[in-house]
DNA sequence: CGCCTCATCTTGACAATGGACAGATGTGGC
DNA sequence: GCCACATCTGTCCATTGTCAAGATGAGGCG
């Protein structure tokens, strides 16, 4: 009756939980996030088609766990970039944006799946915690850079920065590269976008 | 063998093409864009599940036609907003953003489906034409407002504005309202975001 | 060591889906 | 009046996600 969430030891398969999550990454990269199939993931992991049930419950559970891992890595990418940047507010904010867009670029299918709400379990506490954690660095750096701004005004800056960075990453990973980049290189477009966002977000005055 | 009451139209069905597209809109609104089912759409339209083939080919064709219609309406929403706004560059750009976000708000499921590249036929000429047409108003108004800016710099402004407006609309329609709005009203958040984008996009200097 | 509990995994079944096909049925051209 | 053809129906098939029942092996306890 008691369902143990954490499998303690490796069982028949070495680590099926990890193997299945890796299989999701593979499948999402090959055929797109919405085309991920439970049976295909099981095939990739070399197990029967219902072997995922003890670990993730159902397909939604598997994708939710995958998305949770994505949000954790998205937050970590920002933290890593910020750790090696100067402690200036603008440098920290720039690093956060670079980490965000960098993660979306390095893991386009993973990134897209993280925002397919219909495929995920929105009530999962781990997912929500990871999601909050992923957008905390941006909020923290912005709040540190604008200490005297009131709460509502600060929230507006946050929405602006979040929208622009997320919008760029989304458009890029969604197949609209031809629109975004034009004749320029992808990196230059990203850098220009981040710079503009940082300037607008840290602008003085209400 | 359920007896179906056929509407007395010219043909078997009055206008099945339109009925199916409306069914897609209904289904997408109820269960999300990725949960749209060909058979369910056919049921809503009161026809057999293979009746869509002559009109749209397959499911992807149906969704592609639906997305195409969405891009056309997205462009029209911006044009309509711009037509009633002053001819100032900033007013035109603001109106364009309002039209964009307004469409995404009024048709959240439609808007989301338009950017599910994996569900659409990216080679469809009508889709691509409508997509270009939808983002033309923003480019036109920005280009008119910055006549002396060089091409690459102008492109960067375009990317910034497009990213921020699209990012806001995406986050809002993707179920991240709790993050975006905070204690504020949704309209205030949108207006503040648009205002910041217009200010940043029309800023003088490279 | 022997056994026993239980999580893990397999097999088989089921309903639902998308696509393909042959055939019925109405529409418009001749 | 008659025929070519687009439209629509019913049926079949492979695939999918989920469930139920059974096999398998790990680790605890005597």
C-alpha cells in the first residue's frame, strides 16, 4: 500500500528512472516534444512498454519529471553564468539572460517541453518548486540592482525582462530563427537583445 | 449506425471546411491545443472521422489551416488597432503590441497552436505567407519610426520588440499568469510591458 | 541458509486514435 | 437525361496509453 517514491537500489535494470528520462530527451530531440511516445521511450531503454509505471505513474508523470529536471538545470545555468560575472547589477542581469538563452539553445526540445502545460501535471510540487527556482535568479539580480524601487514598479521590470528573454528563447527554439536572426549571427542577435533588456530593466525612474 | 441529421445544405454538409475549423477552435479551447483529436472534431461537425480528408488531407493539414487563419487574424488585429491610433511612431508601435497581446488573450488556445511547429506543416505556403503577414505590421511601424537607423540596428530593435511582446503573450497564454501579474491587474502588466518595449525600441542612438 | 514480502518488470488485453481504402451519394457539366 | 467527379460513409489496420494479472528478483528475518 505504501508507495515508495525513491527506489532504493538498482534493480533488474541498472537505473531505469534515469534511462527513461534520457530516452525522453532523445525522443523529444528527434521528433519534437509533442511526439514523445511512452512506448518508444521504453523501447529505447530496452524494457517493456509498461515498465515506466512504477517510477512515474503514467506518461504525464514521466514528462513532468523530465520538465522538472529541465527547470532545475535552467536555474543552474543562470547561477553558473552569474557566478563568473562581476557583481554589478547589469553584469549579473546580463549573465542571467545569457544562461537562460544558453540553456534554451543547448536543449531546445527540453526547453519547449517545459512550457507545454497540457502535457504536464501542474499540481506536482516538485515541478512547481523547480519552476520557481528557475526564475528566482533573474528576480534576485533585478531586485538587487534596483533597491529603491517600489514593489509594483519592480514587478513590471521583472515582467519585461522575463518576457523579452523568454520570448527570444521561445522564438528561437520554436523554429522562427529565420525571422530572428536575419543576416546577422545568432549570437549577435542574442547579445543585442539581452543588452537592450538590461538597459530597459535597470533604467532609472518609474 | 447512428442516424445523423444532415443539414439541408447545398452539399452533404453546408460548409464542412468551416465547421471543422470551428470544431478545432472549440476542442483546442476545451482540452488544449495538443489534445485536439481529428475524430472529436468530426463528431462536433456531425460527420464521419474521415470526412476531413478531402478538405485538409490529414490532421496536420487541418491544424495548419487553423493556424493559418490564426496568423491572418493576428495580423488583422494589429492593423485594426493601428488604424484607430495616432500616426505617431510610438502610438503605432503601442497599438501593434496591444493588438498582438489582445489577440493572444482573446484566443489563447488558437494562439498557442499557431506556435506548435511539430503539429503544423512548415512547408505550407499559405501558412508561411500568413505568418509573414502577421509580423509585418510591427516591422512596418518600427521601420517608419526609425527612418535613419541602419539595417542591422533596426533588425535588433525588431527582435527586441518581437521577443518581448511575444514572450509576454506566450507566458500569459501558457499558464504562467501567476508569475506575470503578481498583485497587479493583467491589463496594467500588459500596458507596462508594452510601454517599456516601445521606449526601448524607439530609443535614439545605436 | 530458507523463506517471504514487496517493489520491479513482463505479458496480455482494451478502448481510442490517425490513416488508408472501397464504395455510396449528391452536384454540376454535357 | 446522363456521366464524371468531388464529397462523405463505413471498415480495416497499426499504434498509442492505461489497466490487470502474473513472473522475477532483492533484501529482511527467522
